[in-house]
């Protein structure tokens, strides 16, 4: 498990997440959307498959079919969900 912060511009908020580094990025996006929806008591608009998770540290889009570990995401990294 890794600890990261995720900035979500659509709600202008940063969230701390504990994520399994062996999970594919696309699945992580779905889990993040679900948890933010529960916390904010609203759903994120749009299709979760159209959202992208980006690394603020590496300044790149994380491929949906790769795991967080394969993308080099480590504890303390900052991500952006757009």
C-alpha cells in the first residue's frame, strides 16, 4: 500500500488516499471517484473511463492498463485526477 495525495480540479480539493500499488490505474480511478462521491455526497460528472490520472511529480498521464507500481508511483507522490 502507498499513501498519495490526489488533487481533483473539478471539486477544487486534495484528498489523501492509501492505494494498492498493484492495482491498474483505470481501476484506481474508479475507486477514487466512488470514494470522493461518498465523501462529498455527490457524483463526479462524466464517465470514469474518460478520466485520467496524472503524476504531478513526473508530469505525465498514467496509462490506464498499468499498475501504480509500474508507473513509478510511490508513497508521498502527488497525483491529479482530470
